[in-house]
């Protein structure tokens, strides 16, 4: 098999796997984790069972993959895999960079609302999954810690501050989800009240 054929096969496999994950994400969102079935997922993905089992063992396996995806998403702030923390290193004005980063975090929460919601529920009953959920949440804390380091704030324990600020972000994001707010530029309440308030609180905490 030529290098080109291998590359095409690899690309096709990735597209198929992503297709299953996208379908599963929608199914979990519509039916919840416990009521969703593999049948629902393959039907939504318009694929056969055989194809599904080439990539995943069961619905729990798919969900674990989605959690890993969300974990990476929260760390890179979703924007095409670009780590927005780099803006601080390139000298972008700190407040604007922070606002951009926080907006991306909220967007990630909204995009992955169902996965995050059911992650919390499973973490309460599944000891193995609790570790994975903790790792996912740790990503948000780590991103926050990196921002604190780049802000060059003095006299602050970065680990403690990161946990406190990440908790604030998570709590507000949860409230945004519960009130079904849109985090796009079109949502006046979010852009004029939620985002500026959190940005100012965060900015004052690290400045």
C-alpha cells in the first residue's frame, strides 16, 4: 500500500470516528446518557453496527472519548485547536486577551453542555469515571494557572488562585447553560453583562 493510500485510509478512519462522536454527542444531548443506545448512535451517524464496533466497544467507550475531546477543547479554548494563552506571550493587551480567552471557554462549555452535564452525573456513581471527570476539570484549572503565570502577578499562589478562579468560571458557565443564554456576539445580555463582569473580576484578581 502506497504512502498516499495509507494517508487516505487514515484520514477516512478519522472522519468516520469523528462522525460517530458527533452523532453520539447529539444523541446524548437528546436522550441522556442512560437512555441512549448504540442503535441510536449508529442510526444518527447513518453507519452500520460493524463500523461502530471498529472504533468503540460500547456507548460508554464513546462517551469516554467525548470527555477526552471536551478536555482538550477546554484547554485550547476550542478555536480550531489554537491555544489562546499564546496571545499573552505575543504582547496582546492583557484585558482584551483575557476577554477573548474567557469567551472561548464559555463557548466550549456551551458546545459541550450535554457531555459536561452527564459527566457530573456519572462521576457521582462511577469511581473510574470520576477520575476522568476530575482530569477534564483539571484542564480548566491548568489553563487558568498558565494565564496567571503569564500575567506576572506577584504574591499569589498560582495553584490556589487557579482553583478559585476556575471554580468561578465554571459556576457562571453552568448558570449560563441553565438559562440557555447564547454566548455569541448577538446575545446582548452575555456580551454586555456576563462576559465583561467575569473578565473584570478575573482581571482585578490577577492585576
